[in-house]
C-alpha cells in the first residue's frame, strides 16, 4: 500500500512530558482520515509535528514514500502540506486577498499584484464551492467564512494534503454541514485530508478511516464503516460513555434572574437585544436556543457587566444589577463560563494557578491585609485541578496557554462553580470538547441545578439544549420568540423557531 503521508513511531516531549509516545499514522491518497482523541490526547501536537511547527524527538515522516525532515511550515508547504488551524491565523483589518497572499505575495518590480491574486482566489473559490469575496475584510465576515479563507490559504499555496484541526469547534450547525460538503469536494478533486476531531457524528459522516490516540499513545486505526460511535467513544476515553444526560425532573423555586425589556447595542450602536424578557429560577436550567448572531453575545455581556444596557432592567435575587461593574456583578452571585475562553476566560500567559484565583485573589483566605498567600493559591488551584481532572504538564505552575482547549475549559468551569454562585451562566460550555469532557460538564451543570442554583445555558448544539435544559427559550433577532418544554418539542420545531418562523409556519 502506498501512502501519501506516513508518520512512523513519532515521539514528542515537552520538558519531560511525553505528548506523543511512539504514534503511527498513515494517510492514503484521496481519503479523509480522522484523528480522534480526548482533549489533550496529543492530536494537535502530532499534526504540528507534520506541519513543521514542532520537531519530534523520535520517529520518521515519509511523504509519498520518501523520508523527509520538516523543519518549518514553509518546508511543509513545499511538500504540499497545508494546515487549517483551530484558532485562525488571520489579520482582522486585512482583506481576504491580503490574508491569503501574506508571505507569498506575487510581485512585479516590487509591486504586489493584488488584482491578479484576487482573480486567482476568486477562481479557486468557485472551483471548490467556497463562495468567498476576495475583497471583503476579515472583520466583516462570519466565523464560517473566515475558515474558508484559511482553507483558500492552503489551496493558494498548492496544498495536496490538508490538515483540519478541530474545524467545526466555532461553527453553527449550518456552517458545519457546508464544511462537510466542502471537504467532500476537496477529496473529489484529488486532495487528501487529516481531520482532527472528537465529534463522533462528523467522523461517521465524512471519514474513511479513524486513528485513535489516548493520553499520547496510539490505540489503533479502524475503518469508519466497520465501527460505531459507541465503540469509538470507548476507544477514545478507555471506558463506556453515556450519550444521553441522566437527570431527574426540575423543581424550580424562586426567580433568581429576571431580565425585563432589555435593549443592548453592539459596538456599532446597532441594537442586537430588542426588548428581551427572560427569567431563570432556582433549581432549573434554562437553555437559550438560537442561531449565532441573534443577540446571545450581547445578552450575556449585559448580564455580566461587559456591555452597557441601553434600557430595561437586570435583576438578580430581587436586586438591580443593571450596568454595575463586572466585579460587583460577580460578587452579587453570578458565575460566568464565557463563550470565548481565550478572550474572556483566561489570561493565557498566567499560570493555571493564578487563573483559578482571578476573581478571588483579593479575598480571604487568598489575600490577607492586601498580601497574597501563595500557599492558599496553591491549595485552591490543586483542589480544582484534581476535582475537575485538569490535565497539566506542570501542575498549578503550567501556563494556561500550554493546556489543551478542553483542560482550559475544565479549569474555568471549576473556578466558576467553586465560587458557589446563585446564577451560573454557561455560554457554549462544551464547544470544542470531547465526549468524555462533555459528559463531565453536563453532569456538573445538573449538579448545580440540583443544589438549588439557577443555570442559564447558551448553546448552538441543539442536542445539548434539548438534553440538558429543563426549559428552552428560543432567541431570534434579539428577542425571546417562544419558550418550550424540551420533552414536548423536536429539533425540527426548534429549528423553525430559530429561523424566525412561528409554530404555524408564519415568519415572526
């Protein structure tokens, strides 16, 4: 069998921590090969070795049967290998064309031939059905469109082998469907793809074969058509995984959060929340279902003090918290798992220990008379690291940046729940996480509910909203258009409401 890529016995260490321990992956021409593993299993590390971002301590890489040494991404590009990163490498105020040609600018007498490049990009975009405007600015296009720009970047450089690192982590369900179609078109054009993911549904839908790694070690490669989601989940986490959330019926108590006639605008002063009304009671999980961009972000930012309220009221435990400073809102009894863990959840260059005390560093017992007690910081950090199974290379002293996305998320969730808030806002809490971590986080949200806390869940995953919520509020164009019992609705009905249709089919 001839493979286009062979990674044989790859070993990668970081200061004594073995991220890849003798892993083998073989990619056939014209296949979508999924690389499956828990958060922190070593998937991205292995692909960063293939792309030349890391140098391995052991093993061999072959491209089309020939042993190669990939010292940096330019060498990888030269070998026809391109990588679409999970966190996009784009300059926000550059156009699509400027981003795609960056570092490979076509020039004549020192002048960049932007028009020629834009024509080539337009042709590539049409060939692969990517539908990207070469002249649009990155800051003005959706996350799904930005990802297409990343794909075009690799194609523009002549990539034959594409690595997709968690490509659906930030996409809406519709964008995920479109991406799957794009990947199939790429294969039809003769490309080969490595798909890093932990989403079993996507693996079953598009991949030909799956290589599973667990805790840095290769578990094996299976043919997708000959396996099942249950079997893959077990291979990935080493135990049986429950796909349905087990919970008793909610017994809601008094209203904890009451949002009345709320109006919030975005940075351009355009109203995104338009007279919204919502309440969350003690002992219940209210899920907000909606397509991204319908006011969810502005609603969360208004409740947590990150955005100014134009009009309306936000009441927590019968006290107005409208337009208070974020610290005052936090102290009033709100925990916030933010939708962007890097922007609003962590200081990436701080240690995980310091991140865990970000909101309590000035309070007893962490601080006494204005002095931080580092023994108490260590005690608190280690308690959360252990309780929430946060896998780190160097314990509490590991920089937050060095943790996998899933472990970063578990640290944030541990920090927020440990503060014992009356209202826990969980915004996209399982985005980019594997089935084991999702199961763990869902159980923690339900645990908070069962302790009599109020939980507000915002998610783009319909099955998550249906599974975890006790009551579903559908948001469309900045208002709550309907409230539903998850036991008495369907994904189809939810989908129609999210798209702006009433239950009778008329547009709101």
